[in-house]
């Protein structure tokens, strides 16, 4: 398996624009996680899915953020409208869940909102 | 509120020295994981500890889970430049797949 695949690797956009980040988890993994990483706040969980169903979205900053998982092999994280404070590295991770909770991370999308 | 506090936040030492990184919480976790992250990459799992008091060794790295399952430590013996990176602990609560990550320790080993 190629691992968790995220696209794009880098995204630069203007404030107010819509941004869509994409993730393909590892086949057979039932859990998918979206994280955001910044120097100030570290690695924060935004939302996670189990079998394509959102389980906990308490980490989503505000209504401008939304995430979907239409099938087991694809998920998106959308920000609309984007703001400069959304600039961060966004990671997608997947796991099999217990008893094997290891999270496998993608390479991340570095988002810059100017 | 940060559930998992790591210390030190930054550490820079000479090659060959030993070091210990700490991960502390007031919460109880069912398991705790340690990850290492290199620039431009996502975190990669080093180890998972699940039993209070458990000690696991991975070559020069020794991981310990506290008896009360609230804290953990990572000890590196004879550090090498390849150990440089961001070390993250992550805890899972009972009955929950959600992983909460620590604040991170940025380690630099000077050749």
C-alpha cells in the first residue's frame, strides 16, 4: 500500500477563497482523522470518522470548516471562506482501530492564506 | 487545555550523550504512543505502551508508561544525529479511538 495520500502538498490562496484538502486513507483502515499542526498550538485533532461516519467534530474551529467522507477511500476537508489564521499544516491519518491503534499519517498539506 | 504536556520543549545535546523526554497528564489513558516527526513529513509511530509500569526498548530508545497510566518517558542512550526530530506523545482514552497529542519535544543532536 502507498500509505495515506494527501493532496495538494502545498496550497497558497487568498483570504476569502474556498480551500479543499483531500485524503486517501490506507485501504482497510476503518478510522480517518484530520489534524492541524502549528507552532503555537501543536498537533490538534479537528475531526475523525469511523466507517465513513463522523464521530467527533469537536475540534473543528468554526462553521467555516467542514469535512466529508463519501466513501472508505476518500475524504475532504473544506475551508470556506479561508482566513490568514487558517495557515497551518493539515494532516490526514488513518488507523485500523483497537487493538491496533497506530495512526498512519500522510505527508500533510501546507496551507498558506494570504 | 492541553491534556498532555511534554518537557523539555526544546533540547539540543552533543552526539553520544543521554537524554530523557517526559510526557505528563492529569488524565488516565488506556494506551500511550510515541511518534517521531521529521521536517516535511507526518509523525511516524515509534512505540505503543498499554500496561501501567510497562517498559519497552527499541534499540537505544527506552519507553516507560507510568504506573498510574498518566505519564510516560522516553530515554535515548548515546544519542546520534539521526535521532534529531520532533518527538510527540499521544494518548488514547478508554473506549475512545481519539488520539490526543502532546505539546512536543524538538530534539537536536549536534555531531
